[in-house]
């Protein structure tokens, strides 16, 4: 039989945020190649007797280099297996999904792409922070703080520092001091509201709010760890009013 | 019993892109207040004996003004009913979800927010257009072409016209000629790839590709109608290679 690859977005963590299509693919899989950002709760929904291959990816080191992941997916499919490539969030938003299916396409392997709830949508919803709002933000921009993938140095800070928009930084924790400097250095008002959402949408969710100026200091005090998402903009000011989801207690550290 | 409101993102159209949480809320609902952008296939999954209230919203006219929708949700919940407020895409990305839960919060009505696959994620996945890609786009920005909600006049075109990023325009069909003029007028290379995705993720999906310069003309030729999403940037060039989803035949008009 012919192999097939489903490139599947696992969403931000809460298994309730899997799509029906994602769950179906996971439960029909012969083999699942997954990233570090896929939550244990989501992995628990993979078909029991599927082979599970960890492809890693932490911001500090890649367990498998990207070209080896691409080759692995092609190899597994050529064995005639139903392969699920499971990635945190959405595979086409800082997920390098495009590179993976480029290889499949070149090798003539059939595939599908099942989008996932990207971290920005999930974290914003569970933190009560609308990404757009007609009083605060007419646009929203996603960037990555991951220094190896372009990173914050190459970004157009002049535009990102302006008001009337929402800025979401994926993998922004380590880059937070540079982020603060870049924004303020390009004219962003230091008091612009900013939030850091750790393990958003899971029971371990923590939301730390402050300003562009204060956030790096607050993060150090609170002992925040990855995965985290940073949201900057006037919409963050709505969190105090609109927060509804009870994650971890404020200030609680998770093991 | 106490009423409760679930603000639910219905995703871009394909019912397979509903989340598990969205489906559960829809099947437990006493009453569903839904928008025009929620697809018939998705509405078919609402509990049969739930009351269904159409709240409208077309870009040309609002069937129910936003403040009346806000008040309606509060009133239904106060009757002790389980209310689902079902919106196309994600309620916090050009969905005015923030305004709706602000009213609920003020009235002391408990609620939850279930994010949905936003049109950009869904359409990009099904059209084979990665929104970020390390060779083409280090960031992605979502704006709306809906003239009543800020609209394209207020946007920071200088930044949006620069290369190395992806620009997604929600409800951009009517504004396409202005969009072209604004981008090119602010230095965007006229040959920058651009795509229009009509009824993305559904069997009726059509993808029309061209350039920032040519897109408005192509759209007129092809008889495109809403809902449509516009994607601008180098990543659109990958569509020819990565397209995998078979929607309607190219050029086919849908009734």
C-alpha cells in the first residue's frame, strides 16, 4: 500500500483544542513523529500501537536537524506507512512545515496539511486578550524570538514599535531583554502593556502582565520557563477584566 | 440553573477543522447565535433541538448591530440557558469577540472562549502556502480590508509593503484595488506574489494567484465572491509546488 503523510498541527497544549481532523489522523497513524512542543495530554490521544518517534527541537539544540526530519518522513512513508507529523501549534506558523512538505512533494509522496490552533490564538483566548479590538489594535503581527530562525535582529522594529497593533512573539522568553531594548529604542512607549503566557491553555498556564519596560524584570522574579508566548499592545490591558480561565495559581512555579 | 456562554470559533469552513471543545459546546447548547461566516457544514453539527439565531454580519450591512448581539447573549444566558456564540474563524482575530465578552463580564455572566482555526491558518494550509518560511517570511501580519472596522486607510502601509514578511488581508476582496495602490504606492515590488483564496478549506475552495499588481484584474475576470482571504508575499510562490487540496476546479464558479 502507498504511504501517506499527514502534517498535523497539535494546537497549543489543551487536547480540547485538537481539531476533529487531527484526532482522526492521530488515531489512524502507523507512526507519529512529534516535537517537544506537543503536550503529553495530546500525545495520550495517539493510537496506542502507533510507533512514536521523538524529533525534538528545543530552542537551544535540535535533537534531529531539519533535513534529517524531512528525510525521515519520506523514508517512513516509502515503507507504506500512514505517517503523522505532529507539531505544536500550527505547522505553517513558525513550524517549518513548508520545508517538510517540500521534501515530500519532491519525492512524490502524497500528503495533507491539517492546520492547528496556533499558540497566539490559543493563549490569547485562554488569557482573555483579544488579538484585535477596534479600540486597541487594527492588526496583529506574529514574529519569532528564536535567534536561529532569522530572529529578532532582522525584524523591522520601527514598524513593530508603533501603537494601534498587537505584536505576538513566539519563543520570545530568552530574547526578552533584546526585545525590550529594540521596541523602546524604536519609539515604543515603555508603558505599553505586555504579557507573558507560560504553557498557555494547559492547567499549568500562567499569565504575567506588565509593560514592555517591566516585563523582563518580572519574568526573572517569577521564574518563568519555556514554552512561553509574549503579547505586546493595548489589548493586553483587557486581560485584567476578561481573564476567565483558571490555570495555575498566580506565581506558582511548576515542577 | 445558571446560564453560561461559550464564545466559540467555528474555524474557516471545513467541519474537520472544528476543535473537540467547539463540537462539545455545540452539542450541549440550548441556543446557538451564529454569523454568516459559519459554514452550513458546521451548522449541521449543532445539537438538533438547539434554537438557532442568525446574527448576520455581511460586510455590506450588519443584520444585528454589535451592541444588540452583546445584549442578546446576556439576555439568553440570564434565562439560564447554555448559549453558544458561534463565529467563523477565531473569535479574537477580527471577530469582535472581545466586545461580546466585555458585556458578559459586566453583567456577571460566566463564559469561556474556545479559539478556532483562523482563516489565515486554514486557507494557508489547504492552499499549500506556509505563512512563515525561513527563505521568504520571518513574520506574518493579519489586517482587515473591512472598511468599517478601521479598514485599510488607517494601516501602516510603509511597513506592510516591505519584503521578507507575509501579509494576510481578511475580508479583502472589495478593498483589493485600494490594497494594490497602497502597497505599490509605498514601495512594494509590483511583482510580489499574491493569492486570493475563496471559501478556503471547503470543497468550494478556489485559489487564484498572481501578483500584487495583477490580482485585482484577475479577480474581476474570475468572478470571485466573498468570503475570500488575500495572502501577499514570497510564500505565495510556493503554492504551485505545494498545493495538495482539491477544491473546485480552477475557474469554476460556484452557485
